[in-house]
């Protein structure tokens, strides 16, 4: 399991993603989760103590992802 700290952010204006809340996953962290994958992939784990599963990371380019 990969642990890291992040804040929940929100897109002000970003096309169809306008208003979305998300967690930004930088390339270095994404590589630890699933190396050399630039497509979206499913993850499970916890945000604080809340379990999550079956959620997809969405690619944002340059190897970075978001968890909407």
C-alpha cells in the first residue's frame, strides 16, 4: 500500500470537470501504485479512515492522475 498526504481540491473551470472535487496524484506516487501505466486504473484503500474501493484514477497528462 502506498501512503501519502494530499488535500481535496476543486476545479474552478476545466471544461466538463468544472466543479469536480478531486485528489491530485502526482506521477511519482502513481508510479508506486502501478508502474508505467498512463491509462486510468482502479484503486482501493482509505481516505482518512474511510475505506474506498473500485474507484478509478483518471490520467491528467504527464503521468499525473486525479481521483475524482
